[in-house]
C-alpha cells in the first residue's frame, strides 16, 4: 500500500464513465494494445485512450461497453498516438488487465462519487 492521501486529494481526480464507440488496432505499441475512442457525453465529448487489454477483449467485445477512466490527466504521447484519458482496470493473476466497469448502465460523463 502506498501513502495515504486526503479526501481533498481524491476529489481532484475525475473518474468518469464513457462508452467505447470505436476500437482500432495499435500495432506500433510496445505491448499489444487497442486504440479506443470513448464517448463521455456532451460536456466532455469523445476522447482517445490506449489500453493494453487485448488478452481479455477483442474489438467486438469492446464496442458499446461502458468503462471508467480518469479524464483530467494531461494527454500522454504513446508512440504516434496521443492518449487523452486513462482507461481504468485491474491486473488478473497473470498480470493481464480486466476493465473497471459499472455494474449497470449509467449516463456517459457521470463522475464517480
């Protein structure tokens, strides 16, 4: 476990829900990854993210799926791709990523409470 943070620190992190609307291969990535376009609703719009989730998810399994992402990090250049949000997930027993998702649909752009 890392050091404790305050609730005020946590409030600075915007974790929001969005729906994956486009998935593209990312052959230039060092580790297998998808390039995602995620719709966070009218306030934020569609943002791009690179995600190393190819072991558990193919393109068809991702399209239309709601995912959680940090939306207020600065963009990050990953090779030729500019990732605008950090899609959230957890490593399984082999270290492969499983997406963090809501239990049921919620409106795109909603912030985690």
